[in-house]
C-alpha cells in the first residue's frame, strides 16, 4: 500500500451528513469504514472487522488515517479570520480518482467552457502566463492567474479575478480568488478529495466567503452547481487514474500547474490512484 | 411564481427548463436538501408534507409534483398548446404515457444517480436494470420515429413536455452508472433538444451549439452519396 | 450472417447527422465516430490526447471535432489538433493529434478495424438494402453469432460487432423497408432468450 496516502489524514465525511445516533458507511483507500456518531456527538470509525481507525473531527469534517500520521491534519487558517462565512459544500461521490478531481480543481483552461457563463466565457479563453513554485515543504504554489469571470459573485456582473492555488498535501487543494482591481478577497476554497479506491473519490469542499452578504444555502447551491458541471468531465476521463509519468498525456503551457502537481506526486512516490507508466494506460 | 428549487435535482431542473423555453420568469428559492436537510424541516414540510422538491407556488396553489408543475406551466403559458396538446386526444394521451415513463425513470435512473453521488440507499443493480429496460424501449421508439421523420417522443413537428420530463433523467443517467452508449437514437434526441433556442442547462448537462442553417442534417440521398464516395477510397 | 476478419461495422451511415459524435466500442477499444460538414466519416479513439476526456461527449463543429473539457479542436481526416483556446494565437504542435482508425463506408454501414495483428482482411461486399436498427446484446459476440445462425432468420444479412467483454451489437441489412419491424422484433426476441439464459438472479 502507498505509504504516502496510507499515513496521511483524509476527510471521510462531514458532520452535517451524520446526525447524532447515526452510522454511515464509506471507504478509504479501498478499506470499508463504518462511521458512527454516538448520542453525545462523539465520532468513531471502525473497519468491517471491527478494528478501530484513527479519527478526528475538525472544521466540520470527519478525518481518518489508516496508518500512522506523518503530519497533523492540514491547517485552515481562514477559519480563524473574523466575519467569515464558512460553508461545507456537501460530499459528492465521483467515479474518478482523487487525483483527477484535484487536477480539475487547479485547472484554468476549462473555466470558459465547462463553467461557461459563470467562471469564464468565450472569447476570453486565453490563459495568460502565471507563476508556479515549489513550496518549502514540498507541494505546489501558483500565483498570478488572471481570469475574466462573468458571474463570479452570483450577480451576473463580469469581473476580473485573480487566482492563487496551493497543493500542500497530495489530495488537498486550495484556491483563493480576489477581485483584481481592488484586491478584495472573494472566496477561499478547499477541496479534500477522499480516495475511496483507485477509481472513485468523494469530493469534500469547504468554502470561505468574507462577510455575510450571501447565505450559506446560496453559497452551497452555487458550489454544487459548479461542481456538477465538472463531474461528468471527471467521469469521462480515461484512464480514471491520474497519469503522472512523463509523456502520458499532452500538456501545454497553460497546464503548468497540472505538470507541477503530477511531477510532485511522482517525486513523493505516490502509487495509489495514479498511472506511472505509459504502458499501463488502458486502451 | 416561486419555485422551491435545488441545483442538484433533475426534477427541479425540468421546471426551470420548461419555464425558460416558455419565456416564463420564475423566482427561485434554494432549499438546501443536501447536506442541509432543509426539506425535512417543519417550515418546508408545512408547504410540502411529502418533503420532496420542487414545489411550484403558483400564487393559487402549491404544486408538489414536478410533472404537475410541467402540466401547469404548459397549460397556462403556452397559448399555442404546443407543449401540451390539450385539444388532441391521441397526442395528449401519448404525452401522459411518456410522463408515466418519466416517473419510472425518476425511480430507477434518478434513484441510481442519487445512490452513486450522495449515497442514497437503494438496490442499485436493480435500479440500473429497470432504467436500461426503459431506455431500450425509448430507443426503439425514437429510432423508428427518426425513420418516419419524427424528432420527438410524441409524433408531431414540435416537442412536448414529455420530452422535457424524460430528458432530465436520461441526460444524467451516467451519473448513476447507466451508460447511454447502447442508445444512439436517444443520444441524438438529447442533442436535438439541447439545440432548441433558450434551452437552459444544469450542472452535468453540456450545451450544444446551434447548427448553422447551412449545415442542416444530411438528407438520406446525401448520406448515400457520401457513402458511395468514401467506399471507393 | 457474414463473418468478417478484422473489419467490423461500428455505426450506420444514418447514425451520423451533422454535429453529432457517435459513441461505440470495438473489441474493447472505445470509439468516437463522426461525420464532418463535408461528409467525411471519422473513426477515432474515444479519448482526447490532452486530458483523456471522451471525444464522444464533445461536438462536431464544421469539419472539426471539439473536445468538451478545454475545447481543443481536431481536424476531420488527419485528427490533427487545429486550435487550443488557452493559447489562441499559437499553432498547435504537430504531435497533438487524435488516434484515428481506418474507415470504409459501405452498404449504409461504417466499417473499421482496430486490431493490428490481423492479416489485412476486407470489408465484405454487401447487398443493397435497408440498414436495420442496431441491437446491443449483453452477451459475447461468439454466443450471439451462434444464436443468429441457429435462428435462421431470413430477409437480412447480419453482422455482429464485438464491443467489450461479454457485450455485442447485432447489425443488419434488411432486404426491404417492409420487413424492418418484423426483423427488429425477431432480434429482440432472440436477445431476450440470450440474456434470459444468462440472467442474474
Ligand atoms: S481534455 Fe480534451 S481539450 Fe483538454
Ligand atoms: Fe471546474
């Protein structure tokens, strides 16, 4: 088993989806899990043979680690910021690997098509050059992305948006959107992709919107709309696993983020839910 | 009119879709049913004791069934009676028959999709088999329809609410593990619908660009000519 | 029934209206089949070389196929990428192309071959007639072929397209329009028997 993912924390549910006294079944890295929430609110996770699994509840999510955690659960500093509306998007299962979902979350080139009229629009489909760096502790930091968005604020007003992206854990991605002209923060978003097995994941999103101009239900509705636009793309990618070997799919300059993400996974030695050799690509 | 709405549900989409095609403005109120479970809260149950979405508040009544909402919108706002042929007994009955099939698709393909995407409990293999049986029947109907020059479920020059009702579940079927590859005539029919002017989308439904007038479907003779040509290569 | 080596019908000519991308499989190979505005038929691997998205969820625009993910466009005939909207002013590198398969349109059917280890093989000469509705069957091609032979249906020539493991499609050319419905029903009966013999309980 892939030690990198086995010994990492993964979101396996959100507390909103699990009322007190309920149990619910999921899977992580191919291991079936039963999550139970006692009447007192405490959460426990067991495997099908009853063996307990290391778990924690944080940021409204239920976290699990099947092995020995190499690092603590990822920090979400935005939650400490005052006057922030935090919304959990709702878990959506996807018939694609977690890596494919993360890569899609980081992808600029699809905004004008898959999210046409919301996060992009023709003819403004050119992806201007942006910066990609390696984070000090490993991982990918992307800055300087500029995108025209026709309906980024749910008001049908076009605005220029600046994006930054970050991947600090193999299956967690982060972005921040600001209004380019004023620098005002629009949204911060996290995608925690739960690797159910090599070909399936659950997308858990956390959205942080400053102020209280939008209701949680509206933010969630918008997020679900956007994610549902991506879902059939992800489910129609072949192979389902993310190809991370060289020369396996054809990237272009606009895919610098994806190139860096794939390369980082390869360097880390991630093997689960990815394809490393071109020969391994199923027809 | 106010629609109690949710972005994930095909039944809500059907109502938005038809209102768009009819040019009827709807006010939308998002009910956060997943994961918020607002459809189980007292406030919503007071409107719809069934706890289902959508609900169309017409001002006079709450319509708690998506197919009823389609019937209402068409009967009230489509003066040409194109979408619901009330004056033609045969076509009206055919529309009703397909609406019943749409209901069966809701409980098969629709349930399979909710199972696969948000974990709703159901006998998934059985739901998929039921949906495939319905799609096989629809495929045969549409294929012979195409041969006879009929583009839509109910014979006639124009689509009806039956097309809308089936479409929303058919087009999302693959999210429930129900492939559409075996149903080429169904796939073409979904494209014809998506090329209608003012055709609204939901997440999971891809747009279809309008065909140029100059690039209409090849006629049978042109197909044969093209076929003869490429066979000689 | 005619057994052909290598070449199989994978679509009917009438399956390919302008703008449409037909989805099928042959011997496990996913295929996207489409006709350009000029009438040229293409059989391509159903996979965009960029990020692996199925071409069959895309659209044909004029003489190009447009992928649904990032809207790259690929030319009819060569499969060469012609346009990348993320870099609209640059000419796409010549290496970016769809994987294409050979095509012959004959008898109202679109024929192709995907296996490389065959001797050349040919597309059979087929009698003129009316192309029947393709009938997918959840049984292996060999089983379906045997059942078709045993059924001794007359009035049509049949071909069995092997899709993937345990799945096939019966295609046929009927002698005349009048027999289309009868033959279709006969094939449906055959399918019911074949699938019932193998029903999951
Ligand atoms: S995957 Fe086809 S254009 Fe990107
Ligand atoms: Fe997206």
